[in-house]
């Protein structure tokens, strides 16, 4: 099977979908969430990877579950601020995403929380010519891989060097396994963890569009 890095070189990828936490930015400690812009730290190599995809004119969409928003009166405001910072951090390096689509509902309360395909359908509704069969989903959880399967997309599961020690490769349906987004996109491994050097963003370079899923919440 052709790896993602080669697919990109051959210009056969129509779009790239990314999970957020653990793929684009560092995750919060177990049981916690990124609830403030100051908590958002890009993972090392992510900006370079996304910039590479931008250069190939492949649209990049972030699809993310953020159920903590449902429990905060200021949740949506906070999430917008977090994604504004994300766009600014990427923009300071010349990278951008074409859209950030977020499910803010509790578990089993909607049709957009991954692995349900509502967020992807939302993207397609705004980009009618996007062929999902030629798209890629990159995530660090099996829910992302299940979403890719439901949508007919190529799937890449990210497993860090640390997690790889205990990871059972037979436990995933992913078509490809990579250590991080950079290695998946470029085919090389970047040494290091989070990229804390990108702390002074330039908002003028950001191009992302933040969309809250409009999939109806169940009563």
C-alpha cells in the first residue's frame, strides 16, 4: 500500500482531515481538556507538515470532539479563542488550515461526535466537489480511524515513540501507522516533542475558518 507521503508526492490526495489534540497540539493531561488559548502548544513538526500540504494545494480540515464546551457557560467563546490562537500559531510559520470543525455536544447527544460522520459531512456541505474517497484522515485514536472507514477515506494512526512500546498494531484498522504528523506527511521523523518556540504568533497569516457543527443535538 502506498504511504501518505508518497500519495502526496503523486498528487492523488484531494483533502486531509486532522484530529486536533494529540495530532496538531499537545494533549492536556488525562481527564483534562485544553480550555484556554494559553494551554495550546503545537507539537513539533506540525506547522512544517501542514505548510507542506498547503504548498501542494491540498485543503486541510481539523475535525475535533470538544465535549467540555457543553459544560461551560463560556465554552464556545473559549473554544473560538483557542482556535484563533491555533490559526495564529500556524500562520506565524506560513501554514494554515482551511477549516476547523468542532463537535461541542456530550456523548450520545448528536450525530457529529466522532466516529459519527457529521463533522465530515459538514465539511463536504461547504466543499461539494471534495471526493472523500481521495481524502486522508490522520488521528491518534481509533475513533478517528473508524470515522475514516465510515467515510471511505485513507487512514493514518499516530502512535508516539512512547506509546509505541505498548501499542498492539493488530488493534487498529488504520491503513498506515506513523509516529507523528510530520513523519506521515514528509516521510521523515522529527526529533522532539512540543514546539514551544512558536509563542509569538502573527494573526495576519491565519486563514482558518472555525465552524461549530450544526448537526442537530438529540432531545
